[in-house]
C-alpha cells in the first residue's frame, strides 16, 4: 500500500504548504473539510479556500519560513460554502524539504457531535419507551370507549342523542391516530436500492404546489451519488416533515429553502465509522430555532409553534435511526440546517 493511499484514509486533514501558504499536497480529508477538490486546492493559497480561520495567515507564513512548529487548539474555521467547524491546528516543519511544512487540521467539533448524538439517542430511546408504554395504556381503554359508543348508538332512536355518540367515536378515532403518530415507525421495513434524488424530488413537487409566494425553494444535487438502500416511503416522510417545518418557519417573513445533497468520507454515525455517507441538507434563512429547544428538538411533543404537534422531527429522527443514519441540526439567526446522514453501504 502506497503512502498516498494511507494518507487518504486518515480522518485528519493533512496538507503540505510552502512559505506563501500554497498547498503542494492535500489528502481526501482536507478536500472534504474545505469543500474543495485537490486540483483546485493546489492552484491557490490556503487563505483563498476559507472565509475564517482562527489563526492569522501571517503567523502561519512566518512559522513556515522560520521552520518552526505551531499548535493552536479549538480554532474556528468557516469554509467558503459557509460550513462552521472547530479544529485543532498543528504545523510541523519538514526537515528534508526547505520552506515546506505539514499542516494538520483535526476536527474536534466532530467528537463533540458524536458525544451529543449518543446522548440524544439514549434520551430519545428512553422517551420512545415511555411513549410506547403510555400509548398502550391509552389505546386499550380508547378501544373499549369506542366500542361502547357504537353499541349505545345502535340502541338510540333520537338523532340528537346519536349526535353525542358520533362525537365520542370521532374523538376516540382522533386520539388513536394521535397515539399512532406518536409511536411513528417502530421497525425497519424491507429496504431496497433507490436513488435519493428521485425520493427527494417527489417531496419537492409536493411542497412546491402549496408553497407561499414569498418563499423560494432551490435544489443543489450531486448527481454522482450512488443508489442507497432505503424504504422510499419512510424517507419521503422524513424529508417532508423537515421541509414543512422550514416552510412554516418562513411563512411570515419569507425567504429561501435549499435542498442539497453531498457525500462525505470517513463519517462516524453512532459508534460505527462509514467510509462513504450521503448527507441530505435542508437549509433555510429563517429566524432560527430557540436555543432552549436545541437539546430536546427531536423529542415527541416538543415544538415552538402554538399549533404544532411536535411530532414531525421526532418521526424524522426515528426514520433516520431505522436506516442506520442520523439527523443533525445547526441553527442560528438567518441559517438553520437539518442534515440527514445515511451510510452508503455499497462503499466498502
């Protein structure tokens, strides 16, 4: 196995830069982190490939020129496409190459995200267990109540009294449907290979038909993404729930929603690392999600809207989990992004 293959399997972004901060080499993790291909990376200086880096460019240039090492922990990095990261930066001079240094950028936000995801999953499963037990306790007496109302209705001749039994039956059905929605999908159905863009496009057309005039819906697809194993109906439901939330967030102020698909390499979902992962991002420029809701965002019955049921994101999260994936949320004023990550299992 050659050195380049080994470097491309590293999770850490590795670049070789000269005294002008122009990369001579970048591994696959560096391309992924900066969102720039290797050919373009070596054509321009490093500062031209990001918006913000928490280290002054002149400090880096002086360190490379002097052949000195440099370490900066938890530096902010904002890429050209607006992605926010926190990285540990290490600069190591190359002894056998004059005025060349090895630059390592290790994402530490990913470790925090993994810890947060594992914690959220544990809490979500505990909440689902509670909801399932509660649903069982509710559905049994509801069935008896509905049956009794039906029997009573048959014995009554007065239409005015039958109206009350009809109301009881309707409300019992409504509560049963609510409980079923609370439970959501509990076990994976038969998965088969499908193109994610065909699934998303059906949701896109559905949302577009009822889209308010003050909201723009845009697409940015990566056509090279291979087919992945999924239940297309469940996945449509997950995407639809998130898209509808984005539309509702913008219905008063107006704005823009972007649906974007990309692939990422060497991504950890739960406790398992995957070589290749599909990321489906739904981004809006609305007011953002209140910070106090972020930790419980995917819990059942959690919502910031008066008329909201608080079930859409919980169901979407459960569907992603049944597909061995996850949903992340990044939100600030003017930028809310939900990212559905699904492993591409054919990539061995």
